[in-house]
C-alpha cells in the first residue's frame, strides 16, 4: 500500500511504455527503486536515483562502492546481510527525510 503524502503522486497506472516513464523521470526530484529498468533509465537521463540493492547485487553495482561507475547520480542502499531489507528501508527513510528538509 502506498503511503499518502502531499508530495507523492502515484502514476504507475498511467505509464504505458518507457517513453512515458522517461517523461515522468524528467519531472521528479528523485527516483527511488530497486535495481530495475527504471534505474537504468534514470541513469541514462542523468536523473538522481536511489537504488535499494540486495546483499549480492548484479555485477554492475559492485559490492562495496558508494556510487555506480556508470551512473554518477545514483546512490546505492545495500543490504548489510541476507534479507536485510529492514536496514535498507530505515536508511532510505532517514536519507529521504534529510532530502525533504533540504528541498
């Protein structure tokens, strides 16, 4: 269930293809996702993206880097242990609160 917030607008049902997704990506302040095609699209567009990664991510994200080689505007949030999503969500939540204060 999506949390309701004045600055959050669900648009998923209106997206039909990657062109629609790219159009939205150019309008938002931040893209928050797991490692999916949307993150790669954000990287190609030079848009800021936060990526929630599992303990053993795809090779392109590396294992210990704070930044992606290919996507300088991407910030990884990594699981510290197997099934460590609670830690990832807490870190994203803290960072998002700081991001909102700065906006």
